[in-house]
C-alpha cells in the first residue's frame, strides 16, 4: 500500500476542501502519528487554514474500519448469488460487517459512476425502461425497481426504487393481515408514477448531455408511464417536438431478442440469477430498503464496467459498447478501492443521492435510518 499524500482538506467548510484541477494542496503540517493493529503506523496532519486534524486513513475506503477487506472479492461473491451469511463465512466477518462494507463499496461505485458519465462519447441506441418486481421486509411490501437500459449495449443508465402496496388475489386472512399492516406503514399511492418520473428525468439528462437530436424510449403499456412522462414539463415539451419518442409494446409479447424490451427482460433474468435476495422462493430476502439498493448498486456497477458484453467473442464491457472511454474505465477500476470518495465532492442524481444517504423508508422500521457521519462528509 502506497504512502498517501493528502489531496485536500477533509473539512467540508474549509477553503481547501475543493481543489481546482491543476492545483496542489500544501497548506498542512505533520501532526504526529498513531499506531493501529490493522494498518500499522498512520501519519496524522493538521490543516493550517481551518485547524482540522486528519490522517492518511481519512482518505481511504476503510476509514474507521478495524479490518482490511478485499472489496473486489466481496463484489464478485455478491454478484455470484452468495448470501451475506455465506460471504461473511468466507471473509470471516459478521453479516453486519459485510453489509457495512457493501455500503462503503456502494458509495465508491456511485462516485465512480458520476465521474465516468463525463467520459461518455456518443449514444447510438434507443433506451428501454421497465420495473423489476421484488420485495423487502415482507411480501406485503412489494417494490418496483425501475431500470433504464440501453437497447444495444444493455448498459444500465439509471435505477430507481418504489415501495408498493400488495396487490393481486389474496385470501380473506391475507386481506385482513394487509389491513393491519396498513396501519403501521402505507406506501405512497403515487410511488410508481413518481419513480418512473425520475427515470424520465434521467433519460432527459442522457439526451442533453450528448446533444443528441432525438431519443427513443421503449416501455410497456402501463398508463403510469405515460402519465409520468407527461408530468415533467421538459420531457413533455421534447416529446411534443419529436425529440423524445415514447413507444410502447405489450408486456405479454414474447420475450425474445426481437422484443424492444429485451434489455430490461435480460436484466430481470440476470438479477434473479445473480442476486440471492431476488431469487424466486428464496429465504434470503431483503430486510432493509437502503441496504437492498446498496447491493443492487454494486451489482449494476459490476455489470456495466466489469462484465464482458458477450462471452467469448466480445470481451468489451457493456459501458464500452455504450460509448464510455475504456481508458477512463480502467483508471476508475484501478483507484476505486484505494481512494475514498466524499459526498460533498460528488455530483449525484436524486436517486443516487437517496442511495448514498440512505434516505428511503423501510416498511415497519422503527426509528431513523443509521447513517455514520463520515458517509455524508
């Protein structure tokens, strides 16, 4: 492990917290060191501008941790249908420690995703959007995880979450139980439409970032999708101008490669296969919405930037097929587990920010979601 030179002051109120490109942070002095069993001698420093003291450990992913963990191996195990308990046994960690490290990894990949968006060079494909249905806490609280996917690349551009009220055929006992749970927690009635509206905003951002003349968005025939698209003023204007073309197809159509919704159908299959909590009839279901989204965020990053597009004849990643710069991807993958990302220095979408700060509500959960102070630093 290399000797880290402080790149900036970690105090978000300090004038040296944001360093302009090409500048170097030099306004600090040595402030001794402290000894740890895991990381050895850790140098400390003091910012001469604000007086904040910090160490080299402040800038590492394992800040405030007591053990070294192979994050790359952790991500690979998570994406190979291993449960938290199985991962913990393999890494000699408790399930809570595994969840803690997955949360740290999720913040890292969110920051990397934000930086890599700037390297996207072109968009020569349509987009497909649909919801992946699972549940968290109980089957009385199903959720709809909307995915915005490239039609050709199968690159996931955006993801959003909505907790729904249980629907469908139920026995009298199940209806009575649902009524009892409604008293304790009732999902927002417009959650599905609001979630897809955020996905629509993401498609708008993809369009504006690339100054593309037009964009085709495929969905199924759910009326909530059309209402969500029309609820955004900017999206509605672009649709009227013909720059955003919203096309629909029946959800009952054959799920073949010729189906315009094949990209999201493909992701549905991969999620059922690779993430244990989404496998049909599994006992490894999610217990916390925010933790569930952290695991999904890490999985989708591995899918976008690490998984080959087609094995064995096309070893490019899904992001490279979507037009991302391979050199920028390689640089991010090299440093992602070495340098800690700071929330205050990362540009995030509303959905990404909700995942980073654990702002989503978990059904039946008492008290506020625990968020360590350093996560929001």
